[in-house]
């Protein structure tokens, strides 16, 4: 049904030389047939009304107008602010959070309005899926493809040129990930969307990287006809030549083959195109080699018709031997060998099966945590061996943190949830749904009472870890928030804890944790702020940015100085325990003297840019992770 309703839309879009480049469930809106627009009753979500409002707002270019009586944000905000009490708590909280964001809708730029509309559509879809599971089958209405913010219009030879990499990673076609999107790229994304809707499993888990093959059939909960399975397999072909080339071709085969849900006894009509033979697994391929012989084979017919004559020898003049002269060298005084200077040396390397996103070290135990894909790996940094793997998230995990007492690990995922784990056993204790999109950053206060989390356009959430409730929602940034850091808790000075947040709006904000009040805004970077770190006494805040610099902000004098890292992007920073050294993760691993601002030399280590860095339990140990899928332990010796 989804294919039959969206393929004509794609065919129309492609006929105008436009590639959507971001087809996914969140950009597909289900519309109703009602024509009147009025506010729903309290405690009741009118699906058709909200879907129609979302469609109108998207089609008119996000102008915040839905009817002469009501603005779009008023209708959506009122509907979501009073959802039914029967909704699960996760959905109920997300409705409340989205209703708060609707109040800011008139002041948001177009890009953020697009995001909010797509997020509301995704939330309604997920609630409908849950309702369908409880009450039975559900028939969808008209489907509308929205969010053309990533679309590309092609003219002339632009189809052959390399462009920018854009789109949602789990749905994007391989050639689009390399900047070469074509019309068939949208068909690939549509195929991924279909298998995701069929299985309700993240596309990351539906593809087996070890065999380079899709395994979505393993997650089916209902039988499927061979024709539909073949059609989806061809949509998901990684090679463009083996994939459908146009939406019209897919639609013709869909209609011509009469693919529809059939009873198990009904005969399956053959497809006009024969499916390719399935490839054998790599360990079962039978390679045939010619039998070995004692002499190499001869090919008389291939003998050359000419001969190469040897080069004639040319007489060389005879050089008389010159007698050697013995020179007695004076004996040199042997000096004791000078001991080599101490330096940072790599003592151990851990290899990860996939790209590493984040690192965290237990303050009390020699346990290092790293995230790869949707799993968390625990390592023993003393015995240099893996401990266990934690599973439970459905998408990548960009952020992790360990509580100061070393008992719990907290993870933030692109599945929009925050997981709380018992570090000693690896058991997941709970899962929090505090954000409407990917959880980008986490930080835990030194008093272990407060968890801070951030996402794209949601407010920063301060969660009480002891009593389990939301203390504050900090609103002030206008772009995604990738960096959070709490100031240290100093017993000698009765100062309040401060939270620092860094955003894509090029600002750093300081917040009072107890009241949620914004204290100060720091400006100076020219690109996304990617990481923040306080020094041990809380007087200096280090900020890393994709502009290739690190700034050291003195919070007492309100002055700052800049470290020119000479790198494309800076991904992470970490202070040593004594606060005298600053480790920087950029194109290379760098170590700087904080007081003098001089860079210390490190031997080459990673082959790709460094994505995360932290100090060990002593200042003589440094831990770094790279996009080359390795974690390195450095020792000062």
C-alpha cells in the first residue's frame, strides 16, 4: 500500500528532475479527508485533523497558517498539550515537550520549522502504530511526501557530478553517501523505509556488514509473497545497475504482477523478470584451480616470431689496484650511553568492529566504555581485554557517561532514548524518553544528583537521578547542542554547580543548575562547538570547535585565549587531573601545556582523525579513539 501510493509521487518528482534525497518514515505524512479545521476536544487527539494540518503547513512552505480561525502552531500545540491519559508515559511526555516547542514556532527559522513538522508527523505515526498493535488492523489514508529541504534539482550534466553528502544515514543509498545521488537513490531509500515499516526494526540491524547483505527477512512477523520479496530486494540492491532505474518501472511491475496479500493456498503468478540467483556465502564458494604440474605448461602457438640478441660486451679500461693506506685512529673515550628522554608511547590498541562514537572511563574501576553502532563495549584497561557488550538501543549511541561513584553507565542514542545500565553486571535498569530526536550529549553533575541531556532543537533537560523527575528544561540555543559539561564540585568553596552548553548557533551558555537560570553567553567561535571541559578547579572552561580552534575561557577574569590547533575540526578536549595539560582530539592527537600554550610532541598513532580523548586514572595515562576504529592507550614513560 505504501509503494502503491508513494511511487506515483516519486515518479512526478523525478519527472521534474528533482531528487528528494531524504525519504524515511518521518518524512511521510498520512492525511485524512476532513475539510473543516477546528480545535479538538481536550484529552482527545484527532488524527485526521492533525495530519491534515501538518500536510497544509508543509505544502504552503511552513507559513504558520492553517485556517482563518487558528494558526498552525496554536492548533498543534493545543492538541498535543492535552493528550489522552491512556497514552503510554513515553508518548505522553513527548506530546507535552512538542507542545512547548510549538509556542516558539513563529520565531523559528524555516529549517527548524521543517524539523518540528517532521517530528510531529513521526510522533503521530508512532502513536498510531502503537494503537494499531492494541486494537488490530489499521487502514492508512493518503500519503504525502514532505520535507524537501535536502532535495536537489538537476540541470544538464549535474547528475554526473559529485555533490554534498546529505540524508539520514540509515536510509541513504551507498552512492548518495559518496555524494553521487541519482534518481534510483530515492528508490533505495523507499525500499529501506518499507522493510523498516514491515519489521519495525532499525535499518542498521537489518543489514549484516559481515556478509554485506540485507537480513530483513529474519525479522518478519508475517508471511510475504515471493514477488514482493523480490521487488524489495531489487529496490535494496547496492549496485545501481541491478536496482530499479525509475519509479515508473517499479510501479509497472507492482501493478503488472498483481502483488497483493494472498492466502497461503493461492498460487503465486510468476514475475516477467527472472530474479538473479542468490549468491553463496563466502565460506561456501567453490573455487576451481588447475591441477599443479611439475613443469610449466607450454604454448607453442604463442612463441614469439623474433629473437632478442644479447648486447655485445664493450671493453672497459683496466684500472690498476690502488694500495690501501693503514691509518691508526686514536682511541676515543667511551662515554656512558645517555638515557632516552621520557615521552608518550602507545602501549595497547583495542580494535573495534565499527566506528567509535564516544568514550567514558569509570572513576573507580579500570573499566573503559566505548560505543559502536547501537552497542556499548566494556574494556579492561589494566589487563587489556574486552569485558562484555551491552545491547538494548535500536540506533547509534553518540553519547555515554559514567556516574562519579562508578556504579552506573548512562547512554544517549539516536533512537531518542537514554539508557541507564548497571556497570558491574551490564544489566539495563531503565530507559528514559526525554527527547524527540537523537540524544547528542550527556553530562552528570559531580553530586550525582543531576543528569543533563541535549538533542537537536529540544530544550536541554535536567533530570533528577535520585527522585526520577525532570527538574528543568533549559531553552536558549537556536541550533543543535553537541556539548555539555558540569563544573566540578568544590567542597572548600560553597559555590553552586554550573552547566555549560555548546551549540551550532556558535555560542556557549552557562546555566545555574539549581534554578535553571541562564548566567552568561560566551561568543567567539565561527563554527559548531563540539566539546566542552572544565579544569579541576572550575576556573577555566575549554571549548572545542569545528573551526579548528580551542578556546580557554577564564570564568573569573572573563577573558579567553585561543589555541591554534592547525586542524580541520576539533572533536574533543580533556584536562589532566592536575589541570596543567590539555589533550585535544582533532585530525591528530595533540597535547598542550595550559599555562604556556605550547604543544607537546606525540608520536604518530591513529591513521584517521581522532574523535574522542580522555585522561586515565593518573596523568601518566591517555586514552584516544579514532575514526579508524581503534582505541589507543598512551603511557608516559
